C-alpha cells in the first residue's frame, strides 16, 4: 500500500515576540492509503499543529513532510495550491462563508480548481445529496444546525475528489448523537471512495468508532502509534495509559482478574447496565474506574470493570454488555 | 423667505447631493483598494508585508489626522491643477475625496478584520490564492459590515461638504454660511441645517437597511 503522508523527524517551533515554543518534537509517522488514521491527545498537545503541517498551512521548522513521496517544503506557491486540491480539510468551526448559500459554499472548492459553472452546479448538487442536504441547497448556513453545517463542509471538501480528507476536531462542537452520524458518514465515504482520512480528536470514542490506526500525541511528542485495538487494549506509553484509564483506576482484586473496558459512545439509551447485569444474571462486577458523562441524557464515556472469575460468567457478562450495544474490549493493567 | 432664497436652497440640496455622491464614489475607488492592502499586508495576514503596510498606514494616518478645513486650504493648488479652478461644486469634490480616502481605507480595513480567520484558512486549504481568497471569500463575507461602514462614510462626506462651503464649495453649507451667518437670516440657517440633518439620516437609514438585508447571519 502506498504511503499518503510520510513525516520524518518533524519539529515545529513557534516564534512570537522573541518567545519560542516547540509544539512538535521529532515526530515521524506514515499515513497509508485508504485508512482512517486518528491522532489523539490532550488539548494543547500539538494535534492541530501536526495536521496543519500535512497541507502546509504550517511550515515545519525541520524534518520533512511528504505527500505521495513529494516533499511539501520543496513546492512553489503555485505547485502547493495544486497539491492542496488533493488534500481537503474540515474544521471544528465548519468555516463556511455565511454570506453564501449552502450550494454556493459547496461550489467554492470547484470554482477554485476552475470547474465550469454548469458542471460545478451539478457536482455540488450530487455532493449535497451524498451528505443528505439536498433540500437545504438554497439556505444560508446560519439557518443550519451544527451537524448540517459540518455536512456542508464535508460536501465542499469532497466535491473536488481529493485523495485525503483532514479533519481537525470536526465533531468536537457536536453532541454525541450528531457526532455518531457524522462519523458514520465519514466511514461510508472512506469505504465507497477509498478516501484516506486523517482525524484529529481529543475524544477516545471518535477514534474507537472509526479509526484503523491511531497516533497518540503528548506534549509535542509521538507517544505511541499502532492499530486502534492494540493501543487501546494494551497501552504502552504513559500518555496512552492516561487516555485509556483517565482517572486512577482501583487495583483489581486479583492480579490475574480479567479487566474489560466498556465504551458508551452516546448511541445507547440511558440504561443502568451494571445494575441490570446484577439483577438479570446475578453476576457481580468490580468497577475500577469510570469516566462517563451524560450529554442530553445520553451516556458517554468509558468504564473499566473487573469481571467475575469463572470463564463462563465472564462470557455471560461480556455478551450482556455487547447485547446492550456497548463496545467491550479487554485491557491489561500493567503497573 | 424670498423665492430667490428658496431656489438657492433647492439648488444647494442638489449641489450637496452631487458633491457627496461623487466624492464618496471616488473615495471608495481609491480607499477600498487601500483598505484591502492595509488589511492584507498587516501582520499574520495573507500578503503580510511590513514595508508596504507601514508606508500606506503612515500616509493614511497623516491625512486622516489633518483637520478637514486645513486640508481644504492646503489642497487649493492641487484642486486648481486637477479641475482648473478652486471654487465651486466640482472643485470641492477634490478635497472631499482626498479627505475621505483615509477614512474609507481604515473603515474597510476594520470591516475585513472582522472576518472569521477560519474562513481564510478553509480557502487556503482548498488551494485558493491570496487574491482569490480576498475577492471570493473575505470581501463577500464582510459585505454587510462594509455597507454599514459605507453609510457612515457617506454621512461624513456630507458633513465635510458643508464645510467646503467656507471656501466657496457651494451646496447647503455655503448657503448656511452666506445667509445664515454673514447676513444673519435665522430661518435660512435653520432650514439648511434641517435639510442637512435629514439627508444624513436618510443615508444612515438606507445604509442600515441595506446592511441588514444583506446580512445572512
Ligand atoms: N501560532 C502559534 N504561536 C505560538 N504558539 C502556538 C501557535 N499555535 C499553537 N501554539 C501552541 O502550540 C501548542 C499546540 O497547539 P495545537 O497544535 O493547537 O494543540 P492541539 O490542537 O493539540 O490542542 C499549544 O501549546 C499552543 O499554545
Ligand atoms: Mg486543536
């Protein structure tokens, strides 16, 4: 598989009024064609800086960023603009032109690449259909909800048939249900168009839901990178552990006890899973850590629990949670 | 009020209108591009250029800080050079335009500054050139604010045009000065002042309505 992006020893130092701040420190990674690549980290870790080096919205201080083998830093202004036609981007704040209608916004990207007016209109209509907003074509963005605005931004970004879509906290301003819908849409587009997607987020659930691989950024460093299921079930770095086990978990009652992580991604109804488990199966689980929040009555977050010892009971408990729509993954607490 | 004065007032309204219209038009033709340059060459903007920004900024600040009456007098030779005479309605358009250009430039700059930087980032990420971004993203997004600023600028020009009466500029200002001040005809003074106020209010109202109508947020 081709590498879409290849970063080698990337450093980024901001200089403002004599003050220096290094936001990226020796980051090397590759993004492969067709995958959904997640970049997760705390606020201020350097995620946005990193993603902005991928289309050279930010110049690197040293190291190289290549796009299909081409060093972005070597491109002249015109060549860079050309390359940017293949690298679309969506943002947390949507960044639509408020004074233009939905369809005019979608047409903008096509206009930039010089698509003739009639073709432009047709293509924009198709894109709005794909994102499910055909009937809003002539509305102004101010009349749309956050989720709808992001759909318009996605339509605008994808109208030019880019090779990659960069998403900088694209769902962070949206509630869990709408986030789920947008992520489903991205997943669908990734599969149907073989579109490579890079997703920046500070939310575990986003990565868990659609990413194939994930990089964890901590204080400008690449702390860990790998398949999502590997990184999340057996985190190695301190930063990864902090993300996976957000609050200090209690020690399991048995060092060999099986520990699983339940993730509520907001799509489950507000059901008291643990007490239901006890009531319906008589099994008891030990809650080691819970980091859940309720947004609009919808559970959102994760819980680390220790399962009962007998293998049969474990399976019963896991099946019970899965049947309830929770994602269940085994974790190892070493340390 | 004699018929003679009534006629003078009517043609005064017309002259004021002509002066305000053309001076506003010309000052935007120059001031708008200057405002765009001031905006786009300032720090962190698309065409950042400290030298250009400093020079244009300095010229704008100096012209803007001169009291308009002083500017009127200073510009007499220049006006004579441009229109062949230094008094009359046509001649007054020259200093009015020059006086309004820096005001327009700063007003345009501040309207453009209000545009969400995210939109510029989006345009850049789509591969738009700086000029394209300014023409097709920034200016359209700033339109309601530009119109609102436009109304304020036109009203300012109208106020200045009354001052141009002092050096023989014609219009309502000249009438107010001649009949109201030198000959002390209070009714003429109050009539012209009222007409000036009405004209300013009409312009403001029109500007606010246009701005509201175009604002989609
Ligand atoms: N233009 C800038 N000038 C100086 N510091 C910056 C600039 N942009 C970002 N930073 C700093 O770099 C760090 C990483 O920022 P960012 O990449 O936006 O983080 P994240 O997206 O992970 O929240 C932060 O500490 C931020 O303050
Ligand atoms: Mg960020």
